[in-house]
C-alpha cells in the first residue's frame, strides 16, 4: 500500500513539474472532450448531454482551479474547441441553441462573482470595455484579430500571474460570447458571428500555444511570476 501511495505521489509530482508532459496530457483531454461533443451532436438528446458537459466543466474549473491543478489556460483548452465547433455547427439551424446550452451553465458555475463587490465592479467595467471594442471592431477582420489577440495574451498573462479564477472575473470568454450573441439577436447584425469565429480561432491558438510561449519567456521576462 505504501508503495502504491509513493508511486502515485511520484506521478503527480512528475505531472506538475514536467511542463511538456502536463501540456500534452491536457491537450489529449481537450481533444477527447471535443470528440465527445462531435459525437453527441449527432444524437437526439444532444442538448441534454451538452448541458451536463458545460455544467461539469464549470464545476471542475472552480474546484480543480482553486487547488492549482488546472490553470486558466487548461480550462481554455477544454472550452475553446467545443465553443468554436458549436459556433460553426449549423445542422437544423440549432447552432446558437447548442452554443447557449453549453456556455450558460459553464459561465454560471465558473463565474465566482461572490468573491467581493470590488471583483464584480471590475468585471462589469472590463467586460463593458471589451464589448464596446467589439461593437466598434466587428466590421473589420484585422481589428477583430488584434482585439482577439490582445484578449488571448491577457488571458495567458493573468492566468500565470494571478490567483485561479481571476480570468473568469475579468475576461470571461463565455460571457463575452453570450453578450455578443445577445447583441446579434437584438440588432440582427450577423457580423457579430464573424467576429466570434475569429475570436475563438484566436483563443484556440493561444490555448494550445500560449502556455509554451509564456513558459519559454519566463527566463527572460521579469514580469512573468511563475
């Protein structure tokens, strides 16, 4: 029994300390989640399964994030491929409903608004600023990519320098997507969907490559804390 415990502790230590191993394992988990979603959208009860999946990821995001097992970038690896897929999925014209079903429970369970009033105020201000920029930039693909890239950089930077869950308060991709989709439904301007596609494609790139970039920037970048 003692040997088993020591072996498990050694495996956990290797997982936490060997960067490339942790990244590869997280990427595999991300691909498995994506393949699961790709499979269940073909089922009759896909909405219920996607609802459960979004809720489960949100709960795990809070629990595993608070104990330091998942980073914000790890969570982004899980939700970015699925969000982009559901955004582009258009079978029976229920793409928006599936996207909402996935993101709303994830957002509700992962958004730690109860931290303090200060966090809520900062969250409102930051998201109002981001959405205002999106309203201005949605007509221009290049400006949209710049804004998406800035958000991706900030998500990686905040995730590596501040307590778990800070990103969900200040820059929550799920909330941004839901708000922008709401604007699209209200204004009937489908350029918002074009922005969201470039937004999630950019976040997908940062999810898979951002950790590597920040990891190798660590020795030469004094503002990087981890």
